[in-house]
C-alpha cells in the first residue's frame, strides 16, 4: 500500500509508510488537538497498530509514531500545507500525504520528541513534519500506480494513446529513476496471454518489448490497438540478476496527463503563515494518505456479519474490475468488522468457538494480504489472497450461524 495510491480523510489503521528524510519545518506549536499515537514497525512501516506489541511480520517491537495528514505540491516538495489547495509556487493541485509529526529544539541535533513543549533554553519546541518514503501511491501521469514486491521500486502504467503504452518507474521516494537505470532493465508489456492448464504455465500470445523513450524518462512500447477496457501485464526485471515481477493493468479509457499550472497561477504567492527556510538538499517526497473511510460499526452480531459480507462483496467487485489499488479500503473495513466481532466469540458454544477464533484471525491476516497484493498489482497474487479472504469470511460466518435464530 499502497496505494496510490490510495483521497479521503486520514485514519491511522493500515497505512503503508516508512520514515523519510529532509523534513519540512514549522515553528508554531499546533493549537488543535494532536493526532493520537500509533505503533509502527521499524522494518515494516505498513504495519500500523493502535496498541504496543510486536510486528506480525518480523516480531520486532513496535515503536510509537504520531501520524498526521498534510498536502504537498507534487512538483515543489518543500511546499506542505495543512489543507487542500494549490501550490503557492506553481499552482498545481496539492496531493495528500502522510507525515510523522515530531518536535525538536534548535541547536540540539539528536533531540526529537513526540510532544510539543519547551526546550532547555526556554524556547518552544519546533514542530517537524517528516514525509515518509516508499509509500507515495499518487499517480504522477494519470495512470495506475503499483509498488513492486521488492518494496523499493514503484511503477505507473499509462495508455496515453491507443497504440502507446508507457511505463514510469520510480524509487522508494517516488522519484523518477535516471535514464541509465531504465536502460538496464528488461521489460515487456503483454497484451494477450493464456494459462495452459496442461503445463501450468502462462503462454504469451502477444508481447512487446519496452524500450527507453526518446527523452529517457520512461519505458514505452508501440502495441496493437486495444479494445477498451483493455487489460495488459508488464513483466520486468529491474536488474539482470533480479527476479521477474508481474504487474497487471486495466485501462477503461485512455490516460491523461494532469493539467499543468496556468500562467497566472505559476507566479509565486506569499505564504499563508511565517515559515522557516525550507531545506535545499534532497527533496522531500510524498507518501499516500491510506484512508479507510470511517463508518459507525453495527452493534449487533447479525449486523456485523451482514457488514462483513458487504465488504467481501465490495472486494470481489474491485478484483473483477482490476481496480487493485482500491482493494485495501473494503479489506481493511472487513478487518475492523472482524475485530468488532471478537467479543461475540465468548457467547458461542465451545464447538463454534473453536471454529470462529481461527477464522477471525484469518480474516484479519488475509485482509493484510489483500492490501499487499493489491499494491503490487499482480492479478494472480490478488486472486490467491481473495480466495483465502473469502474462505476465512465464510468460515467465520458459518461459525456464528449456529447461534442465529
């Protein structure tokens, strides 16, 4: 997650996030209530929990983090605002980002706090919003954005014209890779393929090599004219000795580049509030707002089970549409419903409880797997994760069904 991407209001469950560098600073202490503390894994920042514990992936102790939502210019990364709007330097719409919120003291290099307060010299602590890398799932060219399984590369596929497929590749900060790195990759776009059940292999009937574009900013291929909606797969080795990864794209229409700023809007405007000088070093990159829309959960067991089935069906529709980047929303909502069902397990008979407890844990686990598979854009992995998810939901529903009148 991500996500790309992947924008709604921020909540702090299930964010795919990592600590970043080159923070943007403000010198004022927030007057509003602070966002709550969450717990995240130092190695797997996609793991974000509300309580202390250990990482379910690597078992490391979770560490506290205070996550907050901001808005950043996709071109001028030093422009970070607290509300949606346009960039004061170029006029482009700001994109949603997630930051980790800390405070520091001037002249104290290693001083970093999770609370505002007063420094040793009596001056107020300086608020610091640090954007988190390897989570920017905002498409930059109007396409579909995925994260590679290596958790470093990110890809965006576009179909700007009927017979032109273009692939943009980024690093973990969502910065475009240099031309030399693109030229060293081995990639192709597959527009027709089929699975041979006899050999259990995928046969590519129509594939086109992806070559560096003239400007060296992307990989592209001239393909056969597709019928929209068009499904196609990209298979790429980022290095000669690396694994080949598959990414599945579905285009319902031709993609469009985001509109550039108008001439009037490109003139710098005065900042809305005093700001410390922005760092001139490496740019701060964006991270997505991984937002699970919050809705009041039902109170009764029957209503919770109905809501769980609703979320499962929403995931199914997204899988069928190939909208993998949006799967995490209903998947994480299903996870929340499963957690809300946990107290009701105590009311089950021993036999039903023995089935419900592992099924509940599997719903939570497979929701995470769906999120991870959706981020990578691999239809096969998404299908496997969805099968496990639906099986867990069915087992949980069956365990509770015996108690229903």
